[in-house]
C-alpha cells in the first residue's frame, strides 16, 4: 500500500492536464476579449456612418 501511495505522489500526468486547461482558458478568454472589442468598434463605426448618411440630401432636378 505504501508503494502505491509513493507512485501516486510521483505521478505528474494530471499536472499536464491542468496546464492545458489553464492555457486553453487563457486563449478562449483572449479570443472573447478580441471579439468584444471588434464588435464594439464596428458598431460605433456603423452608427457614425448611419448618422452621416441621414444628413445627406438627394438633389432632384
């Protein structure tokens, strides 16, 4: 029984899984932050363009 506990304590296979989970979570978080930033910037630009187009008049002769 003591040998089994010693082998379990020396095993590091679970540590690699934890590293991958943390790395994946960081990548997903960064991706979400980028998407949110791009969507906000795009929405602001679209509102500005819409306001500019609303100000324009059509000349008819």
